[in-house]
C-alpha cells in the first residue's frame, strides 16, 4: 500500500504535495518523492526513507511549478532505495508516473519493452507503467489516449497519477482496485489515495470507480470510463474531521485494518494464482523455485514469535493434511537455546511481520549456519529478514499501524496455505482435481470474509453484556485449537482481560476448575465431525455458570441449545476456515477494548515490533 497525490492550480505545487503526503504517510514510509513541472522540464526529487528526509533534501532548493505529483512508498517490488522510489520517468524524462498497487504482469511487459530497446533503471513493477505510457504516447501524441491504452495492458491493481511535459495543463489519473479520489477546489484540483490529503484545500471530492480515468485541469475535471466515454458524477462533500479521515472514517486503525482484510487477502493471493478460463488452476511463486529441496523435504520447521507463531501453528494442520509432511512449529525465543536438531533437507520457514523481530532473526541465522535453506514470510521489503533469507515471500498487507496485528496475520495464513497447497501438488499428495477445488475455495475466501464484516451486530450486542468478565477462555479442536491461541492473544493485547486458549479436550484436565459465573468461554467450531464433542464441552461449562459464545459455520445448528450467542461464518474447506473464524474474534477483542475505555491502537506496554530480546 502506497500513497499518491497530485496537484494542478495556481499555487506552487511543491509544498502542497509535501503536506499532502504527510497526511498519507501511514500508507507507506520507506521512501518518498515528488515530480514538478517547472515550466521547462519535469524535476524529480526522491529519497529512501521517511518523508522528512525528502523535506530536508529539498529545503535549500527552489522548486517552483503549479503542476506536480507525489508518492510515499510501501515497497512490494524492489527494496527501499532512491532508485526504486517514485515518481518514475520514461527514458527522456518527459513523462512522470506515481503508482499504488501491484502490476501482476510486469515481468512480461518489462521483457517486451526491453525487447523494444527500453532500458530500465529500477527493480519496481511501477516503472513499467512509465515506459508503457511513453510507448503509446509515441503513437498517439495524446497523453490521455496513451494512458488509456497503457492501462488496458495492465493486469493487477493500480491507482495512477501521470504528468507529461508536452501537456503542462493537466494530470491524468486512473484507477483499478486501489483507491483514488479527486479533490475539487477553486481554480485548483487534486488527486490522492485518501481524503485526508486534500482536506486542507477542499471538502468536495469525487471517488473514482473501477477502471475509470480522470483528466484534471486547474478549472475543471473530466471523468471517463474505460472506453473513453464521458461520465457525469456529483461531488461528495466530506464532513469528517481530519483525524477520522486518516482512518478512512473508522474510529481506530485496528478497526480499519480488520476491514481491509478482504483486499489484503486478494492482493496477497491473486498475483500468485494461475488462471485458466477464469478459474484458478495453479500456484506460482516467483520468489521460490519448488525444486528438489521442496519435493524431497522430510520435514518443515516453522519458527516465529507472537501472532506469527500462531499463524505457523494453524499452518501445521494444512501442511500435514495436504502435503503429508511432518511440521515442527517453534517459538523463536526458545528455539536456539535448546540446540535444535536440523537437517539439510528440512524446509525452514521464518515468519515476521516487520522482518526485524530479534528472536526470529537469531533463529534464522542459526539455521543458515547449520546449512539449512531459509524461506521468510514478511510484510516489509528491505527488512533484515528479507535481506538475509534465501527466499522471501511478501504478504502484501501494506503498513499495519495498530500494534495488535490483524490483517498481517490473515495475510500470513494466506501465504502459508498457498505454500501448503503448492507443496502438496509438487509432492503429488493430492489429485489434480482436488488441487483445483482447493484453489477455487481459496479464491473465494476474501468475498466470504467481507460477508462476516457486514454482519457485526450480534458481536457488538454480546460484547455489551460481557466485556467485564474476569476470565475468558477460548477453546477449539484441531486447527480451531490453534486459532484459539491467536484469539486469546488479541483479546488480552487490547482489552487487558485475562484470556487463555487450550484444546477443548483438555477442559477436564484442569481448566474446568476455573469456570464460574465470572467466566466467558468462546468456542471456535468449524470442523463438523467434531461438533458433537465440542457441544458437550460447551454444555459442561455452561452448567457451571459460564457465559458461552460460539463461532461456527453458517450451516450448523449443533450449538443452538448450548451457546448464549452464535456467530455463523461462511463455509469453506476446513483448512481455510482459520482465515474466516479469526475475524469475529478480532472484532470481539476490538469492541471489548472500546467498551473498557482502552485505545486498541496503542495498548499499554506493547510495541509493534520486538527488536530486542
């Protein structure tokens, strides 16, 4: 996730662009840049690092011009660097582009353009857009037509801002999948990834829809559909305050990030699926070669901390059931101190949202010292984990501002499930028809997750009656037991309620002694063959005075008489249910925190990334 801005009007564009980017820095902060038309040329200034570094770089320069675009980057292709920062230019510097999104077919386009003699400077997918627009501009000599032709060649997601030296009176913007708004001012107009960037100047905006193109002049804006037909749309008047706007209208970043999960899962999954006739038929990891190392592996070792560790615990079930390979999951802080037994034919996976978790780094380095090949799953391009691992798989979740992880967790699960399925295919432990069926189910998960988010009322109602319970126990069986671990962590992180998780079958082995009227038991139940046993567990705790809350599949009535509240989630394959069943628990934790007067974005005593032991 990146932030883009654009300005055309009568003011000097440079301070307008920089101030607008400050409002979008939450969308990315590993590099920043601007491109301003100075009257003769397009001047680009861009740097690795936070926006303040760009400000320092241009502080002593005079960069004047009333047309410009800007970008703050969260890297997905190419590590954070000056060269990979946006804006990107065509070869002769007459066209500048800023891009938010992922161009899925950029390698194919890049190879084609290189065949046409184009020389690329960066490692990014975004530079392809600048050269592609230039290719079509050379044919049409019209920047609007060039952009329209270029986007028809792009696969994936994008929000684009384009300026051209030969057309200094306009900005061309285009949108597919990624958000983009047009701000409508008095003799000035703007583009931005989010509303906060323009609120200083105007509260009248147009939200671009799928596949639409906008052409901004200083005194008016023209909107077009993908075919070039003109669109008339009434502007929207924004009455949010600026702090609310930065959160997209949500009260907290945690709630915003919970709601971003359908898009995050789509962004993480779709570029890695190979489609035939519109149906997913295979998985491709450009980052990994599924060679002899994977096919002949005798064991998978997963090492991580906190939420990432629980993602590994969930993935263990998928790997073992699908690929029929044993999986060991270790807490990184304990791993290296027990002199672990590692073999060179192990597949070693580390998971870290930040890519800087100290204990995970230490475990990775130990594995590499032992001659084991390391695959990393991380959200941060250019992080230490991404630089030191042999193979890197990125969760394209964008910056996660809230301390308690939500969207990064489900993105990690998506990567792990894709790995499990691909490993099963390589090892031939599932049939081709089952493989394609699982891919189809996985492809439907983002839409099903969206359905859960649209029906939160029962969770809010139940929280209003139970947010003051003294003890909360999460229980489940099989993969639901692993999901329960993350559920309990999320609740204790943001609400400060005492919560634990354990396998439901362990209730009688001690935990049931703690059950009383001050207890809430939350059951995760998505394995139909175990409904009867879990219903029995729920009845046992209810008879001892506990309140009961069940998260289960939408077709189940097994808990009707046992639970005080039931949240039904859409059905999918058992392996993939953890990406859905966690969402009601995330919402439950969030609403408990709010009811108890806590700030869920900044829980006490916690940091987003643990970079020391």
